[in-house]
C-alpha cells in the first residue's frame, strides 16, 4: 500500500467507514513504519485531521465498551497502534532542542550521547554528523545507527563519553581500537574516546550489549557492571546486567574470565567460560551452564526468545523491546514460565495474545501503557 492509499484509508477511518479488511490493511501499513515519528509528516496531515483521528478512536472505544471481551481486544489491536503513533507525533513536535542541559530533561524515546563535559546531545539514527570535544576537535563520526571513535591516537588521557539507548531502540559503538559494541534497548555504556596504549581497555555497562573485541595481547579488554567484570584479550561475547534481573556473561567464541566483584581480589577468583557457556551471578557465586547461544543473541536480529522464562522477566523484555509500560495486576503469573520465539515484525498484540491463550489473563492498552488482569469468571 502506498501513501496515497494509506491517506484514503485514514480518511475513511475518520468517517468510521473502514471495513474489517481495510482496518487489517491499515494495521499492516502502520507496522511497516520502523520510524513512527516520520509517519505523520510523510502523510502530510494537519492538526485538524490528526485531532479527528484521535476523537474517532476515543469515540469507538466508548461505543464499543459494551461489546464482548474478544471484540474489545480485537479493536484495541488497531486503536492502540494509532493512539501510540499520535502520541509519538505530538512528542516529536514538542522536542526540537538539540542540546539538553539537564539529565532530567532526557526524553526516553531518544538515543542520548553524554560527553565528557556532561553535555547531552540527541542522536538521530537517520542522520550523519561529526562529533566534537569541548575544544572543537572531531573525536567521532555518527553514521546512522553507529558512532565510530577510530583515529583518536592523539588523545593520551582517558576522556569518557556515554551513550544512553532507550527502550525500543538499539545502537552500535565502534571504539577507538576497532572493537564493536552492539547495544540492546534500555542500556547505557560509558567508554573512553581513545584507549591508552599498554593500559587496560575498560568500559562500563548497565543493560545488555554484544561485544566483538579486537585482539590486543598487550591490553586486556574489561567490561565492568555493578556486580560482574568480564575480562578478555579479544573475542565475541554478550553481557547482560539489567537492574532487577540476573547478571550474566555469555560466550560466542574464544574464552573469557568472569569475576564476581566481591571476590575479585581473592586468589583464583576468575571463572573461565568457553563457547556456548553462560556464567550467571547467583547468590554471590558464579554458576556456569551450557546454553543455546542463539536464544540469548536473538535480540540482535530483532527477535524475542523466551526459553523456559518467568513471566516477570518476559514482561521486562517486552517493555524494553517495544518501549511500553506494563502493569501486571495478576501477580500469580510472575513465576510461571513460558517458551516461545517472536520474529521481527510481530507486534506486541501478537505476543500478548499468544501468551494469553495458555495463561488466562485479560489486558487493555491505553497509548503505551498496558494493564494485565486476571480473567474474570463468566
């Protein structure tokens, strides 16, 4: 469907003239937009039309409130997406400042670069630009969804930048030694704009990232989290350290040393893991298990994989992946475990409906907030 046809469907939607098949087509068109903020500008709608779309959604929600639970959920599949897009548009219109002086002003839906002088800069993953230090020297280049810091050999002191990746986004950092860091949603990475030759290459992670580390026999590469340190000379591995979830390191190739920070200074404290092994911090000790690496790295391809995973962890993954807020009022579900894989392009509605079939809950969506409740008895 092209933009002209989409506009025609939107116009019919405003007049409540869309058939079920046309709503299905409109839904698929909306899902095809990775950059939701561009949608309204590309369709060239003015404020009046956007207001009518919004009013029609609210009207339909009110008039359909007495229908069956299934019909209400089916309607929300479409209404919630459109409401979310309208919210994204109005946020975009009111957030035009390039530099943000206070961290509290950071908008959650933007990738933010924090420089050594605490300047906060929005990163538009559709643009290209040079990045400068406080003296006006180029220290990095952004090209789309990646920032590269190669070519900073003249900097002989540790000067740190920090990248903040919000829920619903991913980003890449190419460090000064050529190492590549793939950052997952809801993550931050603090790193030097240039590593100092002969000294450890240390970065600080909160969240999840996959590292492709350039080998340097004279300089160890160290990933530090709140509770674990991972040390390598050069290899590929994944580290996850989201707040409130288990912290682990997963090895794809080579070997790494994993340290419990509380025991790091004790003799013989590192745990060495090999490809296909996962080292998890559990009750202040490190457990090593063989796992299917692909289950843990599927996020890089836009997939969500749940392998015997508790519902409370699944909720957190969904929140990060789709940039939504979930209120689970059905607490008995928290420790129930599920299996499943959802590929890029499948919606949050697809995921919730699939889990709902076996878990027996109801949900409602209002913009980017989702409430889950125990299913009422008939």
